[in-house]
C-alpha cells in the first residue's frame, strides 16, 4: 500500500500548497473510476465523507496510474479498488485476472495426481482428441458420457472404462482428458502408470512403505491404471497388490479406469502366467471379474499418433 505522507508533506512545504492541494484533489476526484464509484454510492457519499477520504482516493488514483504506466504494482499481482468503509471511502487490493487464473490452474493441477506419467497430460482435453476416425468415436463418446453422468451424481457408483488398443492410439490421452475435465469441476483423480508402479512397489518392501502406496490407490476418489498388462506379472503383484486394490474399490464402489494393449481375454491370459512360469487361470479369472465389475471394455482404434 502506498505511503502518501511524504508526498503530502512536500506539498505542504510549498508556498502555494493550498492551490497545489486543490489541484491534486480535483485531479483525483475527476478520475473516471472515482466518479463512477461516487455515482454508484451517491446515497451513501456526501461532501464531508469525500473530504475525509481524499488521501485514500489519491492513493487509489496514483497506484492505478503506476500500473497503467507499466510499473510493478506495490503489491505484486494485486490492483487497487475503491470500497465503502465506515464513514469513509477506502482502498482494497484485489488479485488481477492473470493471478486468479494461475491460482485456479494450480488448484486444478493439485486435483490430478500423475504417477510416473508426463506432465503434458495435464493439458489433455476432449477437443484435442481426433474423432474423425470412426474407430475412435465410441471411446470419445463413452468418455464424455461418463463425465456428464458423474457430474450429475458423483455420490453414486459409476462404472469406469477399460480402453484397449494398439500403441499410440490415444488411450492414455483420453484417460487424462477425463481426469482434467473432472478436475476443472473440482474432482480428484489419480492417474498411474501401472508397470512403473508395479516396479516401485516391489522396491518399497525394503522401506516398509508398501501399505502406504497400496492405500493411496485403494482410496483414490477416482483411479486410472494406465498400461495394465505391460508389467512383469508375479503372483504377489497380481494377488496381493492388484487384487487387493480392485477388491477394495469394488467394495467401496469407487470409479476405476484402465488402459491396456490387451483386451479382456488377452489380459486374463497375461495375468494367468507369472514370471516364475506358473499358470494360474483361476486366480487370473478372479482379477478379471473385479475389472469387469469396475469398468466397461472399449476398444480405441486408429493409427499410431505418437510421432505426428
């Protein structure tokens, strides 16, 4: 806030200070924003109040001129605004639009937890998802339908989507577009690259943090497991990690999404075979029952767009 004491002192020290003071007062009071404010509050403002408020009005006009001249505001990212106070006109400093937009973006970004995925996914949106290819239209339509239905009744159970298809067709991008759309509306999503998560949770055994990582995915308000099926499958990972996460989310009816290069049948085959060479179709079938409960299988077609 500007200290106008020295400024007034200089004026008073001048022989013609009364005339200069009148000029400064007249200049401040003739400012269009000041005039508009007084007109807007004419039922509250009288001449004595204006006289009591001259220093604040002067502060407002001077700070406004500084900003208009391209100088940094006294309070970075904030601009002056007149407001009514008890028996006088005061100045408050309010955040500018750019600052508010940046704060809103930061707040939105905090609603999306990306785990081992590129930060560029925070910019993904439905408008960028090309639907000219008929092989991609159903996936886009189902994604939009989900967000619409979820926003209407966020406390109800909504079945997620299991996007499968070849490399580079936009499965992860579409998951991120859903997450960003929901974040804009105030909802939190955790988007995890599952193969990397599988690797890191094995390493967490030594630091005794397995349970913390497990619970973070179990309890995420909305969870997206990206690239499931690309991990090195073990019985422990399948049954004690993935199975536990899915069981919890099924019991709590929490929205869960997946992306994979495998369809349901192919993923079941992958889950049945462990890296030790065991083949356990019954256990794989249990996992697939949970996935099928949580998400609807949707194919994403089209060409590989990663090098466009």
